[in-house]
C-alpha cells in the first residue's frame, strides 16, 4: 500500500488511467450517436441512455403520453421508439418519446403516422380493434381534460 500525501494540491492535474476527460469524451460520443453502449466493460450502457432520453422526453411532453395524452409518472412511462428499431430506427434522443404501456405495446413496429391515424379512427383497424377503441377513448378523454384545464387556468388568470 502506498503512503497518503500529507497535503493536497488542488491545482495539480490528477493522472489516472480512467481520467474524467476520457469519460466525458465517451459520453459525448455516445450521446451524439457515434458510439454504442459499452466498450471493454466500461462506459455507459444503452439502457442507461434510454432512461435519460425517456426522462427528458417526459419533461418535454409535460408528463403526458405522446399518443393518448394520458398523464404519466416516470415509473409508468415507457421509452417509445418513434421510428421503430425493427424498421431501422435508432436509439437516440430524437427517436425516443414517452408513452404509456398500452400505447407502446399497441404501436409495436407501426410508423407513428399510421398509429396516430388508427387511434383517431379505430374502426379502420383490421385487428386488435378493442385496444384501438380504448386508445381512442383515452385520447378523447385526456384531450378534453387538457382543454378544460386550459380554460379553467385562463379564467382564473393563471399561466398555462
């Protein structure tokens, strides 16, 4: 074991095999999509980045499902790949949205446009019609609740 120094020089550069600068560069590479998951057992896993992206998406969506507008908590939120991975979509911040579990499961590998169309017109669904009618009901209920909330806030003179 080495001896501990008697005093520390805060201005001295710390030399360490896993220097902070290396980790910062690695995080930037991962976030920019130039690099995936782990390298040699170090770094940040893809799953951890998905959690970060999901949290940010939930904040940007004001705590609501991207499809049906159901209010969500972080624990009840799933990371929805807007452009499905099965069709070449990436796991990047731009491709992750926060969705409720029913919408995420129902969307599967459909495009966002097709899925939104089926939620708004569930009678066009060829299969799983009941689930699309339920998604449509959630969308209509939560859209009306959001509209009512905006009207109440406006009438009370509160910010929207």
